[in-house]
C-alpha cells in the first residue's frame, strides 16, 4: 500500500533526510520519501500491518523532529 501524508512543522531538510533514512529501516516499509519542500511523507508498506507500521513511523519522526506532526 502506498500513501501520502502531509507533514506539519518540519523545520529543516537535514531532519527530513534523517527521518527518511530512519523510516526506511522499519520492518515492513518498502520505500519512504520525506520531502522538505512540499512537507510530505510518501510511504509504501505492507498492507496487512500498515497501522502498526504507521505507529512506528510516528514514533520515529518524533525522535528526529519532536515538533513535526504527520497529518492523517
């Protein structure tokens, strides 16, 4: 399943790159792209466990950029 989410309060391109690398390492994630310019997260992951994967993605994003929120 591939989905696109809006990001809020992503402050820098370096944080976006760190976030992208960390999300890509989560089990079940096929690909992840974080765009600082468009403030968007594009994620492709396993359908069966997508909700669990997204919980892990939210935690990962908070570690990298505490003020950043993923808009569902």
